[in-house]
C-alpha cells in the first residue's frame, strides 16, 4: 500500500471518529425560560395602572377599540395599549420566590399594571443583567426593561392623538370666514376662492380627517379664540374651539373635553382655505 493510500485511510478514520463523537455527545441543554402569564393579549378587556402618589389610570375595550375611562374619558391609542400587553408574552430565565420584596424595590412597587385579572408589579433594575424585576403570581421574574417603560406616568400619554376617530368623516367644516360643505357628491367652498378642483378639496378634507396631534391633554380651561363647526357623515355635529394659533395650533374637542396640540406647519395648513389663501376662522 502506498504512502498516499495510507494517509487517505488515516484521514477517513479521523473524520469517522469525529462524526461519531459529535453524534454521541449529549446535546447542550436549552436554558429554561419561564412565562409570566398564560393569558393572551386578545383576551384582555380591562387595564389598570397604579403608581405611587398618582391617580389610577383605567382602560376598557369596546369592540376592537380601547377607551380611557379614568381619570378622564378619551379614545385610547391602540399601539400604546398593545405595548402594555406585551408583558403577557414576556419570558424570564429567573423565577424567584416572592419574599423579601424590598431587595427588588417591590415593597411597595413603583407601579402596578393589572391586565384582566392578573397584576404585574414593576421594581428595580438588576445592575448586572440590566433587567427589571417584575412580581406576579407569587414569584419574581427578570425581564427586559422595555415592558416597564411602556407603562406611562400619565393617562394623556395613552390618549389617541388623532383628532377624529375611526369612522368620523367630515362632510362640512365651517369657519368664521369660509365654509367647505359637501352636497350632491361635490364639495362647495363659500365664498368661492381661487381656482381649486375637487381633488384639492378632497386632499384638504383628508388632512383634517387624518390630523394627528403632537400631544393631547385634558382641557385647561383656556378661553377660546375661535370656533369651527364640523358635521360628520353620520349626521353628528362637533364643535371645535381654537385655543391657540401660535406657536402651534391648539384645538379643543368640546365633546371630549380634550385639547389637541399640533405642529406649527400642520396648524397653518389646517386653518388655510383649501385654495391655499391664508385666512382665519
């Protein structure tokens, strides 16, 4: 047998040995992960947030939408609520006895989040793993801090920033100096302004329908500086009060008792007539 043949046989034997070793070696154990809840996000119909020295925040599900019911009533931002619900799907590599809670900054907790019938108490941050301690169902877990960060300090952070809710389609907007109304399938501007097509009118109304504020706050009792009358497709009428034009537009929805704060450029577009000629309501 030649030296090359002997070398090839030796290499084959080595490969076979390595393959057998890999096959027979015990598989590395997968780290155990503990679920914080068996509840599914879609099953939750009520949310409650309790913080130290702050009013409780309550939300309820109505159909597919969420509503803030305390400390004031408002349409809730669905994305913000879904962020709250992600803790139901959290997993932890640690499950500790719910004893001596003070060492986890859980006696009492800074914030307690109740989803359906299960409560989650958020404590301190572990300095080594940078995970947050969460107590629920007689155990303490360690999860990424994003779950605690999703719990707002104020209810206004959960309010929908859209001026109009789903299904609220304006068919008339009446300002002090002009009005745009829809009749017979066409928009009519009164008094007539510069040349504007139906597409121009549709784009302008869509900007109102989709208007999203930078922030939403409960009404601060500021005297109004103007009024806008809105009629919706379903026949309802809304009264909007202009609380400020500068530096940004602030509108009050009287039916919700909430004020919507818009960016300066957005405010200018909303207050200008569809033809683009500057005007004041």
